[in-house]
C-alpha cells in the first residue's frame, strides 16, 4: 500500500535531483529540465496532500493543473530564448553567455 510518506519521500528525491541539476550543470537545456523536475515534485506534493488529507477536496489537483499550465508556458518561452541565444552565440553553455555585460 502506497502511503503519503512514500509519495513525499519520492517528491523530496525528485526535488533534490532538480536542485542538484540547476546548481551543477552549465547547459541551459539541462537547467530547464531540472526546473521542470522541481515543478513536478511540487505537483506530486500537492496531489499527495489532496489525496491523503483529512478533507477530500480537489485543491491539490487544481494547483497541480495550474502549475502544469505555467510549466508549459515556461518551456515554450525558455526554448525560444535558448534557440535565440544559440543562433547569436552558437552555444547553450550558461557560463559563456555574456550578453548583459558592459
């Protein structure tokens, strides 16, 4: 039987992998994938608390659906920015981008 503790532990692991990916990687695409992983961990928390909570409501699923919609917009805009940067600088390495420097 899967309990709320199992889901929360899985969410902690997913969020930790996402944070590790954001902090250690220099590729912009992998950073965006790590951010998506952290958002999915938050979605898992919302759904787990909604499912195993004292009051059965759909607020967790509603928040998760909203986060999925926001993540879809983030992916569309983020990938457009990455493509524009790649066309200008021919790299997706974050440490090599210096467009805002004087």
